[in-house]
């Protein structure tokens, strides 16, 4: 009967999946949980490529131990992430968990990191509270507020008085809106309206119209990377740039991964972010060249550099700690500072979050390609939300 | 006409007897607790998916209502279970589970009128629309639900005061498996009852069923409510065992995956959801391990091939395998005592 | 505001072009083709490849995308879909979702995971100002193309032999076959044409809706909404349904942004409660 056959098949499948041999004591496994499929798949792709690049460049032996990289796809669905993380901790006995493309994924795994005493290195998610959820979490990516607050400062200092804020209606969008608004109004600016559009939004037309009707100096925009290009194109289509309205916002809008395809419409867009592929430093030039060579000419973006630095943190923590238990590794990670392709970075010993420079950039055409060209720097920005609470 | 009633009762009693396959299935299911200690997590997820699929089978396989909206009840009860645990309103997980199921059933009752009319496509879209709207609501009220970040701070007390859900997932899995079994028995009882028979008649020919006096509308409402309750229990299980709940419980992907699971396993015989869940989950896990980025391609290929080969041909293969095994069994049986050392009679 | 009306009509027209192929397939062959979005995506990527990489002019890229997608559709229909016609709806769902998964992963593998942007010509960027109403040039193009298409489709259906054969096959397949109409060929041609239309819609829509490998999964629900609300027995049904939904969605988001996402689902549910067969269905044939 059918059910017997399927039952047998299920048994066979389950048996075949029985986990193979145990880990050796000298092995260090890094479990990278990334969204390789689904809406966030470009994040997963960039990060996996960067992690592999780091390993290819620095070898797979650290402090006398062999390092293996395990990449798993969670599709940005938190219950998948949690299950995969549990599996990695219990069965693969990973020394590090890394990745986490969206905030709920990072948050779901926090209790596991604490219970398993496994360091959780966040290399993508950007909500401020993540690092507070477990003493084993360290972040090498960014927080949204790190970009929006300097953006507000710069805007206030440069003649932009009235702004309409437009963000996607989900937690990071709300974070961006709030942190921008608080800082901007503190520095004397005025936020005329706060518009939120649905996350799965096919058409920005009505919202852009609504914003334009209020005649602001600039529109502050935050959308998940991927929608930025469409937004800017529709902005230009409505002639809003000719009406003298600027676009400002965190650099997710002009994601390096997509910037070149956006067309000349985006030239002149000003954003604040921690990484541009155009960043003028020897470390970055080498990074970009190596990344492109290994990935068919694909340009690295801020997610890639986050994963690259995440691997660096892991390697250096292993070197410094000498031991492979979670407590020593996190202790070693705290306060670590190095020159990343994005600029100088360090891990804040109190919050375990990343401290980095934030640059104000403008989109310009260089050698026939579009780049975010940096022209102002806000050095050593800590996460403003946590810093404000600490005061 | 008592003679007919007796016949029906006899028929039902016979059908309702547990066949050896079913007993073997459940023995094996419970044996997995000891057989696969490293796989608790995926087994637990499979058990939850199986319960979820069972709920859809009740309305799809037995009442003919095609729905993409089971995620509405799944998510609604999931958030309910998370919120009552977070704010300490109900601390004992089992009580919270039952309450979540009841709440989901209530929601099912309220929305059941939407699925009474219209074609398959209408029902599909209306149920999906409800599910997505609930997702939007959950996003809107992110101060309660945590929005896109997910529900934070959920702490689940140990079940019955003793069994804590730990990192290894053992207690979580046993909990889910027991709940799955209980719900299965309930569903089975419903199916093998006059009520269940009337459902099948409704699915077969609604007009004729109404003509012989079956209160079609109320039966459909009733089974939809029960199905919503089971889906809700599945959702609450997920929240309780992962101590987390986020917006994707309402997503299209969840409902669509469910439909796929049930179609793979087959509708209308209660085990379809369970078997489909096992196959789908394990297949997906295996493929995702092989190729984290492109596993969707291979799953798609498997689905296409399943449909192209067709169920009749696969059932044909099963019959061949089964007859071979039966023949092996009859050949082996007399020889078993010999294998054990005792001489067979007369030889 | 008239600009919002204009935007809504443009958006609705785009939805129509994307969804009408699905409506016809569903109405004609009673076949649930959830892979319809994959054909739209194929058209979009074709145009990206032709215009961006090969440098063809946009005006040429659109019709070629239509043709290529129609060819792919016809090919798939003859080789794969024809085996699945007789199956239950559930099997069809399984089959077409399997195709969607395969196409998403295949496109991801060959073209990368990132968003693709079509380089539209200068002439189409920006907008006209007419009487204070801002009319986007690209949206004007969409309205013009889709309007012409609708008229052409209606004419084909109503005034040509093929159209009458198609209508006969939709109304009653068995009788049509009995009359000597080659229903299989009608299916094939219609399916190819519908897929071509989807491809054209995908190419046109890339500028507004965006284009990435997850396009079919993201937008499938909108096509289904159009088809369900519009009914599957005519072209005019989905046409008016998409205009209604387009305007409703855009206007809802403009005037009440807080409820923006609800509007389209609410409209659908209300319409379906009121008229379960869709707004413009002719009788309950199925």
C-alpha cells in the first residue's frame, strides 16, 4: 500500500541522513547561516562569497587548528534559522555561528548562543538591540542608526531645512525614521511628514506624489536594498529632482551591488554609509580587486565587507584567545581593532557592537561606472541608540 | 430504518479499526525518539508541519475546501501562545496550547462563511487574502507583536512543571509528537463517524448531499472550525518550542508549502499530510545541505517529475514492491524458527 | 488628484497585460498555471539582456521579448504541460510551482541574484506637465501599449475565425471538438500568446515593479487577484478588474497610507463575497 512504501522511503531517507562522524578536537567549524534563497538572497550571495574569499586569502589553519566553513541557507525564515543553528551547535559542534541576514534571525538564535556558549557573529542584521540579547553576540556589520544620525547631522549642517521621511513599514524602517527624525529635529531641522509604505510595495508613485506635494528640501528614504533603484528611478520619473528635491538616506538605497545598473538617474544622490566600493585605501583596493576576480566581476557591497570582517574577527579571536571556548573567544573579540577595507573599525568592549567611520557620499560616474564617492567623514561612530541610553 | 443504521454503524466500526500498517507507523514514529537522537530538531519541525498538513487534509481531502489560508490560524494561535507566555497570563504550556487551539477555532468559525461560496479559485484567494491581511495587521501593531523583528522575550515554562525545552530538542520533540498523535486520534475519530461520512458525501456531490438532508453549510462550518483549531495548535507548538514568533507565520510561502506537502503525500487518507511532511522536510534539508543556494531548483525538479510520472504509476510500483515483500514474507515465515535454532516440523 | 488616477490606470494596465494570459489559460483550459509569473520574469530578463548587454534599442527589445517568451511558452506547452492537462487541479498546482522553483533557481544561477534595471531610452524618462497633472512618460507608454493590446485582443476574439474558435472551445470543449475545431492547436496557440503577453508585461514592468529572480513568487498573488476578481470568461473582466485594483491600490496608498497594504486584499475579499465568480463572470458554468 502506498503508505507503506512512503513509510519505507521516509525511513531510508532519515537513516541516510544520520549524522556522520564526530568533530575532532582540533577542528574549528564556522557555521554561516545566510539567506541564500528568497527575497534576501543577494545578501547571502555577497556574504558567502566574501567569507570564502577571506578563507582563500588567509588559509584554513588558525592558531594550529583547521578551520572549516559551513554555509547554510535559512531563507530568512527565523524558525529555519533557529533549527539550523541548533543543529550546528549540537551536531556539528561549531565554534562560531555567523551570518544572520535579517534581524529576527539574529534574535531567534540569541538564546541558543547563550545556552550553547557559542559566539554569534552578526554580519548582516542591523537593528540596535541585537547585541543586547546575549553576551555572546558580537557584530561586524552595522546598525541603521549609525548611518541615519550622521545623515541627519550632515543635512542640518548643509542647508536642508525641511524633510519628508519615507521608509518601508517594518522594524528597520521605523528605526531609521525615528533615529533620523530625533537627530534632525535636535539640530534644528523640520520633518514635515513621515510616510511609510508597505514592505512588499510594487509602486512608489502615490507615496512620492504625497511627499512631493509638501515641497520639502529633501526626501529621506530607507528601503531594503533592492528597492532603492526602483525608488530613485520613479523619483526621477516624476521630475522631483528637477523640482529641486534631494534624496538623502542611508546607503542601502545606493547599494554597490546594484548601483551600476541603476542608470544615470541616480547621479547626485547623497547617502551616508559605512562602506563604498570606491573607498580610497590600499586595503579596499586589494579587497575589491580580489572579490571581483573570484566572483565574475561582481562588485562587493556593504554586506560583503561585513562578512569579510566577520571572518577577520573570528580568525583574530582564535589567534588571540588560544582556546576555543565561547567565553575566551568573546573576551578576545572585545576591543579588537583593525583596518578593514571600509576604514578603521573596532569592536566596542562594552556593547560588543562595531565602531566604524561613516562617510557621506555622492553618486558619481567614474570610468563609465557609477560609484558612491566619499566626500565627508564622521569618524568612529558608535551605535547612537545604545550610546544615548548609556549616557 | 434501523437496518440501514446498523449497517452503517458496522461499516464505520470496521473502517475505524486500526490496521497493522497504522500501528506500525505510529510505533515507528515514537521509536524515532530513540532511533535518531541527533535529528530531534528536524523531526520536531516535521511533526509540526505534519499536524499543520493534517488540518488542511481535513478540509481539503474530506470536505473539498481548497484553502491557502491555514497560515492565518497557524500564525494567530502562534502569536497568542507567544503573548500569553511572554506576559505570564498562562504559564503552563499545555493549557496555553489548548487555549491557542480554541482561539484559532474561534477565528475559523468567524471566517468560515467566506469559504462557503464560490469556486475553488475564489476560496483559494479569499483564504489567502485573509491570511495576508492578518500578516499586515501583525506588522501594523508591531508594538504588540514585535513586527518584523519578531516577538521578543517569550519564555516557556517547563511542560507539566518538569520537562524544559532545551537546546537538544528532545523534550520539544516528544511534546510535539504526543500532541500530533492526540490530534491525529481526534481527527481520525471525526472522520470515521457519521459526521465524517456526511463530509465525504458533501465533497462528492454537494447538491445531492443537500437533497438527502445533510445540513451542508453547518457541516462545512464545523469541519473548518476544527481544522482551524488544529492549525492553531500547530502554530502554538512552533512558538512554544522555539520561544519565538515572527511575521512569516502568515506568509504565502507557509501556506503554499503546506499545500505542496499535502499534494505530495496524497489527500483524503489522513496519513497524506504526515508522510508528505516527512518526505518534503527531509528532501529539502538534504538538498539544502548539498547546495545552499540552488536547492530550490532540485526540489522543483522533483515536484515536476512526481507529477509527470503520476501517482498511478507510482502506486503501481508500490504494488510491485509490496507483492515482492509479501512473497518474501511468506517464504521466510516457516524458516524463521530454523534461523532461531529450532528445527521446523517434519524436516 | 488626477495624477493619482493616471498612475493608478497605468499600474492597472500593467497588471492587466501581465495577468490576462493567466485568465485566458484558466478560463480556456481550466488549468491553474502558477508558473505564469515565470514567463513574465523570462520576458523581463530577455529585455535586460537584449537592451543592456547587446545594446538593442528598447523599442526592439519589447517585441523580441514577446516573441521569445511566446516561443518558450509554446515549447513548454507541447512538451510538458500537455501531459498535465488531464490531471486534477492539485497536481497542476504542484507541477507549476515546481516549474516556478526551477525557473527562480535557474535565473539566479545564470543572471545573479541582484535586481536588474532596464536602460530605458532618454525619451521615456521624466514626465509631461499637462494642466498641472504630471504624467510620467514611461507610464504613458504603458497605457498606450496596453490599451492597444486590449483593443487588439478584443478584436481578435470578436472578429476573427480564430477568436470564434477560441470562444467556442472556452464555452464547451467537447462540443467544439465535435464540431471539428482543433482544440489542441487552439490551446497551444493561446497558451503561447498568453505567455508572450506575460513576457511583454514583465519587460514593461521591470521599470516599475523591479526585476529579480524572486519576481514570480512576489507578484503571483497580484495576478491571481486580478484573475479572481475579474472572472475568467472574458477579456473585459480582468481588464476592468485590473483598472479597479490599480486605482484602488494607488489611491488607497495616497490618501490613507496607513492602510495601504490592506486595500488591495480588502477589495478582493469584498468583491468575492459579493460576487464569488468574479465581477464579470457569465453564469456559473464551472
